[in-house]
C-alpha cells in the first residue's frame, strides 16, 4: 500500500478513532492539523516523529500563538476584554495566532475585523474563537489541543453512537442539524 500517513482537521480526532485507524491500517501514521480560513493555511501540524494523540500538533514555521482567558463565574472561558495570558500547560484559554499568512480583515466589515483582530505590544493577533490547551509531548515538544469553542451559531453537545461509526469498512460519517418543529434536531 502506498499510503504512509493521513491527516485530519476541522475537529479534534478522539483517541479511540485515532487508535481504530492505526489498528485497521498498521502502516499508516495518523496526524492532525489546525487552521482556519483567516490564517490561509495551517497553524499547527503533527510532526512526522512527534505525534501526540488528541493534539493538533506544534506550531508551523513563522507562526506564533498565545493563549489568553477571561473567565465567567463558572470558570468557563468566555469572550471579552480583561484577558490574562496563560503560560501553564493544560490551562484552557482562547487561542490567538500571529503569522504573515493571517488575513488583514473582513472585506467591508469593519466591526467583524475589529472583533477578530487585536493589537498588543507583540503586534497584531487573530482571535480564533477556539479554546485550546498546550501539552508537552513525550519528546518534549509543545503541542496545541483544541478543547472547545467560545461561541458558535449552533452548538450541540452530543455523542454519535459508537455503533454508527464502528463498522470496520466505514471510512467516514457525519451528523448535522436540521430545523424541524421549531427546533434544531440532530440527524
């Protein structure tokens, strides 16, 4: 077989799925990456010899990141001003990214640009809206793991039944919401 590695993105890949792919295809290396439209490319990626299951990998060259947080009364990370930079491992906060590839803003939308792009003493950053933690791999490298979203238009916390995705020949599955009977329903 000529496939040696596969990469995932768009959402964190669970350890169970990662291990299932490795069991089904023992010669494959499973990696993850993280990026967004506004960054024009990936921000983090799994290194060839430094996979940390559950992470999106380490920063790619010429990219900087920091994690900041403002918390509500229930200690949840929330959107807002009075932010504190987080330097401790495994402490969640919003991921901010800086790179030459980051967009300059949103065309004809000054409000969205002002909300998403912030300046500080280190320059201009994009607020990703993703809650992340930093973890150290067994090889000592820093990896970023996306653990939540601060705000979304639709956010449904459910688990897809294992039986729906455990069939050995199933390579993909998806779920989505549809508006029916005055509410969103997961299908």
